[in-house]
C-alpha cells in the first residue's frame, strides 16, 4: 500500500504545565509551614509574593484562583489564618502548590474526529480535533487536544497552540461517575482531562474517539479509554457534544476486560456494537442494549501473519464505507515491533470478516523507531476525507504525526 506521510509532527512540550496540590501529608509539618508564613511581616509577604508572580503568572491564566483554593484547603490547620490579608492568603496557597508538566515525556496515541463546528471555512476544508495521550512525571497520562484543518488534497494545517493549560471544573456524581466542565473561553489546545477518579489515578490512556449518530441522526462524541490506578486497569466511557462539557463513567459487565474497546459510530440492528480484546491477543466484537454494560463477546480475528504473531488489537473505532466497516488494527511481531494494519467487516453483519491486510499498512521507518518505547507506530482512529483515509499516528510512544492512504485502493486490497 502506498501510504503518504505528511511530515506534520506534534512533539511533547515541557512548558505545558498545570498547578497541582502539594503538601507533605503530615499535619504537624503543615502547621509548621503555616507558622513560618504567619511570622512574616506584611512587607515581606508583598515581596515574597511578588517573586511568585514574576515566576508563574505568565504561565497560568487563573493562578490566583488556584492559590486561593489551596489556601482554603489548609486554613483548617491554623485558626490564625481566618483574618489575614489577601496577599498572605495567596502566598500560603502558593506554598502548597506545584507545577506539573503534562507532556514532558510523551505526546502520542492520537485519535482524530471531525470538529463539531465547521463554520467559516474555505470551500473544500474541514476542521478536525485530535485527542492525544500526554505523559508526564511518574508516567501519569492525561488527555489533551489539538485542532486543525484539512483541505480536499488532505493537506493538514494545525491551529496555533496556546501556551496555557486549563483544568475543568469537576463535579463528582458517584464513585465511578463525574462531569468535567471547561470555561467557554478556554481554547481547545488549553483543555486537559487529568485523572480524577481513584480508578484512573495513574492515567487516562489511549482514548478512542468516535462521532456517534443516534436514531434521530443527532451527533454525540464518545470515547473509550483505559483507566489505570497503578495496579489495575478499567475501561471508562467519555461523552461530549462540544468538547467543553464532558461526562465520564465506568463501563461495566462481565466482558469488560483488558484494553482496547472501540465503539461503532452507530447502532447496528438496534444494538450498540463494540470492538474489544479481552484476552490480550485476539480481536472480538460485542453487542449491547446499554452502552455502559457489556456481557457477551464473539471472536473476530486471531493473529495470522508474522507481523502480528504476538498479538493483535483494534486501533480505533470502525469507519463506515460503502464496502463495509473499515477498521484499523495493530499487530505486534518480532522484537516487540508494533505495526498498523487494516481489516474490513460486513456492513450489516460486522461479525463477518470480509478481508484483512496481509502486510502492515504502516511500520516505523528509520526516523520513527526511536522514542519512549522504540519500534512502535500506533493510532486510536482516523477519518475519511474525500478519496483518502487520513489518520494520526504515534511514533515510538514519543511524538505524533499524520498519514493518508487512497481509500479505494485500500478497499480493493481488502476485498480482492
């Protein structure tokens, strides 16, 4: 297959930082720190906080709001904190905060969907959003976003990226369900979904986004992702209509196991459909009346070719074409080399495999094989743009790029 690499690369940016709570965890130490700050004169407070402003205010849009929240969280440790100046409150908050670089280690495993807003674009252009897995200190993964446009020739132009990063307002609805709401003026490149639930405390990994059409032909974006707590994995489901307001909860059922669940973009024969990989080796398909509950599975594909002998899996949600459901796969071969493949399922009965590529669609070249995890290319989903299949992909778990392939040529290969 003739795959065209775009040369457009998204690299991790160490300057994309958020503030996180920082405290010793020992009540006595917290009290001692507070007493030291209380011992400062008001002039000292002004000078000390002036240094904090100088270092951090240009890196954060809402720095003082965060510091005030941190002040409120520790004031219970000292009764003298009720009646202090605003500057002292801010300085106290700053002592119990620290910066965290979200993508200092990697920015990878991207998923691409069409933007909900397609207004004010030149003829032939479309706007897209890609989600990316960002990895920072401690190998903690979070979910970040970028946007851009693509023309009729599948030329990609990325939008400018803000220097800021913003966290949403969180509303916990249950132990395994919460809502995240960003401010309307937060640019898409500023929004980050950082782990919130205990089940995802060590990472939000490999979100597979899909624009889902319901029975009324209305769109909602779903994404399945792997939640990791440092020991166990679970599958979560995220939903949004505008990429400003998100609802996130746990997927349940006896067949919610392992990684790599990917939702079809519409119901099939009245049921939700999902690709899955319960056994860490083969591809399965599942159907359910409830998008949050999955109880049965059916084997779809086993490793067949040398480049996938170790394991196979899906690489994003299926894409509907006239010939059937087009799906990305990943295969792991000798020396743990990951490659991207493709397979085709029957449109009306997706349990039926029509065809699969005997050779990888995309493998690492010499410019892509070095990184956080060498010898890996991986995608979490692409789109059809006119005559092309366009997909973002990760390069050795470090950075991300884009590629395209002629759709008809690919379909002919899969049905031939």
